[in-house]
C-alpha cells in the first residue's frame, strides 16, 4: 500500500497489507485507489540482465511463471511469504512498498541490489533497494509517488543462494531470517552477502566474503555442508551480535534472535556455497 498525496488517500494493488495495518491502527486512509485496471503494471519480463516485475504482478505469478526462475533467491523466499491464498493476491511491489521489517521480499531486494522504479506526476526515478528502506514501514517514496516496478538481477553462473526464517508458525511474521548470495567463480575466493531481517527496523546487509573465505581455507573448497557450517560458527555469531538491534518482545528476546541469526547464517552460507560450486549447475536463467 502506497501513499498518494497528503489527504490520506492510499494506492492498493493486492491489498494484502491493508487489513493488518487497519487492525494495528497504523493508518486510516480516507480513500483507496485501486490500480488493477492499469495493464502496463502487470509486466513481467526480462529487461537486459534483470527481471522486471510490475506493480500488479502477484507473488504467486513469480512462483509459477518460468521467467521467475531467473531469480532463484526470489523463488526460495516466496514460499515463506504468508500463505498461498495471500500470495495469490499480494504483489511483489506492494510488499516492498509496505516495508515491513519482518517481511521476506524487502530482504531479497536488498540482498540482490534490486532497483525500484518510482513514478510521479513529472516523470520517474529509480532507487536502489539499499536506499529505499529507511525505517520500519517507511521508504524513500514521497507523497504523490508510486512504485511501478522493481528490477531483480538475474543470477549469474557460479552463484548460489540461501534463504531461511524462523517464526512461531508458518505464515507468521518472522522472528528472524536471512537471505544469502554467494559467488564462486573462484571457489577458493568466493564472495558472500547476507541480509538479515526481522531483527532491526529495516533489512540489514553485510558483506561476509572474508568469513566464507576463511572457512573455505580452513576446510577446503569441497567441504561438506556440516563441516563448512562448523567453520562458520564464530563468524556467524559475531555477525548476529552486530546486526540484531531490536528489543526483545513476547515472542523472543534479543539474545534469542541473535542465536537464530547465527544459526541461520552459518547454515545458509554453507548451502549457498555448495550450490554455487556444484559441478555443471547454474542457478541463473537457462
């Protein structure tokens, strides 16, 4: 749901964020503007080396359309978003515009360096995901601006991805989660990036290439997952200490969330590295 103007009007496409926002009394829009009749906002196509997703493209569409395979991390994250019925109506851009700190898709966008196209009455501008999320449920959009599309980069050869979260039940808000991207063109000197979510007021991105390289150097480039995870333990714990700044609540303390982030980070980096170095596999587009 995106703000339109200064008079309390809101733009909706899927509307799946509207009822929770109303229930929590975070907004009281006076007018809802439904954009579902705008055909150009349903675009889902390859634009150079990126996947362009229009503002009305449903999350379920990305899961089922062959074009979505070009962005494996997006495909890994989407099953964790709410429930199937919600994904059938909810939109990718709508989740990004809503900017819930515990949401999966903002973390994916930040991890992949996605770019968002924002339209206003005089034209449009693009904003990197790293600059788009500014606080809890707050973005870089201004009044009278609308997110019209997002560009996710296609996976490259020798890239691997990981995604996981912990919640009380499937479909609940995440207590903590991570999105991981690993590049292993040189298996001995891989690159790695982790985006943690549910633990601050926005997705927190860290480059953990050094952490992964040290683990690989310790145990060899063909390390089984369990051994590689063990080599990542200390670094993952230090990362969790750095990124988790949310206070404790009824669902989990700060210390518990740090334990979750450390465990998920070690596991998903290991999995992503193994996927990136697997022979004759490419997680990018066919």
